[in-house]
C-alpha cells in the first residue's frame, strides 16, 4: 500500500554533488553493518543509502578488501554505500577518505558519536564532541581531499544542551559536510533514555545541508512523526533494521511481510555470514544480530540464550528452525530489554 509516508520517503534528495532516490538509510552499526547483513537488507530494498560499520581510518589505506572483516563490500552495493571512518588525526582521516573515494563508494561518513571507551580513549568518536575545533578541522581536511559526499554523524554532546549540537552542526556545515546524521542523545547515555527528537528540529533549522534524524524509529508512525515533528530530510534506522531487515521496504515501498519472513531472514543471515566470513567471525557477528532479532518475540530471551551459545552457523540454523516450529508470539514494538 502506498501511503503519504512512502510518497515522502520516495522523494529524491541531493547530497553534495550526488542524489539519493529514497530518504531512509541504514545507520552505521559496528559489528552488525557488515557485508553479510547489508546483503540481507539489500534483498528487500527500500533504502536510499547503506552505511558500513565504522572502520579505523588509520587502517583503511592499507586494507585488503578481500581479507579485512570491516573494509569489505560487494561491488553491487557501492553506488549506495557510505563508508564510516573513525579517528582523530585530520591528515589520516583525509588519506582514508581518498581511498574510499578511489574505490567508488557513494560517500564517506565521519564518526563523532561512538562512546565506546576504547574509541574515546583515542580521542575519536564522541570524544571529539568536546573538541569542536578539531572535529571541524577533520571535516575540512576530508573536504579538501575528496569530492564525494561527506557525512558527519554526531550526538548531542556530553551535556544535555542542544546549543552544543547546534554549534557543532554549523561548524560541520562550514567545514564542508554535505549532510548530517544527528542522534539526539548525550554521549554518556548509550541508548537507555529516549532520544530528544526536538533537538533534531533545532539542528535542521540551524543548517541548510540535509539532516537525517536518528533514534528510536521502530515503525511507520515513529518514522512519520519524526519527519513531521522535526522537519528532517531523511531518517537513519539502526536497531530496527536488525530486528526487521525489511523495514525500509515496508515503510518506503509498502512491502507486506509474510509470516515466514522472520525465520527465512534469520536463516538467510546464517548463510550469508558463512559465505562472507570464517566460522569464528561468522558466529561472533551472528550473536550480535541475534540480540536485536530476538526483540521481535514475546519470549525472545529463550531464543537469544540458545543462539548466544550456538557454536556455528549450522547449529544456529537448527535452533531457529525448532524455535519457529511452535509459531512464537510476535510483538509489534521491539522488546526493549534487547534494544540496548
Ligand atoms: C550495535 C550497535 C553498534 C553501533 N555502531 C555504531 C557505529 O559504528 N557508528 C555510529 O556512528 N553509530 C553506531 N551505532 C549507533 C547507531 O548508528 C544509531 O545512532 C543508534 O542505534 C540509534 O538509532 P536506532 O534507535 O535506530 O537504533 C551503533 C548502534 C548499535 C546498536
């Protein structure tokens, strides 16, 4: 069914010198936004862009795409794939962006939001929110290095004060960013409290480049409300795309999922991971996927615990088949115990 929302989501949008055909994008997610998961999402469509998991800028220039678990892609996805990088040295970030442009990615995204201590200790990710001059310098140096679209993804800051985020947004735009993805949570709060969507509206008002709103969009109404309440140009979806990889197709294309889609998608995920990764890496990535996928079910914890303990993709497949034999109860909104 084509709704007003899907009409909005199917309006094309200029980002820098390029154009996207749809306004929903897959948010970057470390360990989850891998080549296998993106192939699963691609099988349904409905998105305008896919973002990779974050890649260490220092490593990007030397990575072998056929060996690296992170800097890895299928040629078919390149035209709508944005590579996210993290780092703190503007020159290193610029060098990474040059490789990303040379490989033919749609764009490069700079991570100003990751709160993992291992990343912040290196003065990268959300740590840069406390150093707006350096953050802007990174964008400016990447701008000088490449002509593909540059995205900056950021959070509110380390204090719950939207003025910090507004200042950052303006600095990013002035430094040459072509689009912003804004997740309105303070950095110490990983994802526990609700995001403050009203701040997205403030960012949208402050800049003229496109703004992608992000945070707790789980269904049709959330997506419509975020667009209406904030005036943002597009929406980035993270965890719900793991729970329901067809969410983009559902919201933008009116795709109607059938009853078998949960089992089929999870089984497909095991197959794709086994195709793209060695058994150890496949299992580790499937465990991350399983956490958010299990949020679909009333008794999802029983599924999750079993999948967490599975030793390989064949065992995971068997667990999935036996869980679905009893037609598990679905929940319409995700079980938030899993959405950490
Ligand atoms: C498992 C996981 C990994 C994430 N990794 C990244 C990342 O590498 N880079 C980034 O900018 N954001 C990362 N995020 C944040 C998401 O992009 C997004 O901002 C957040 O999940 C809120 O959106 P959602 O409510 O649609 O999930 C991650 C989130 C999750 C759940």
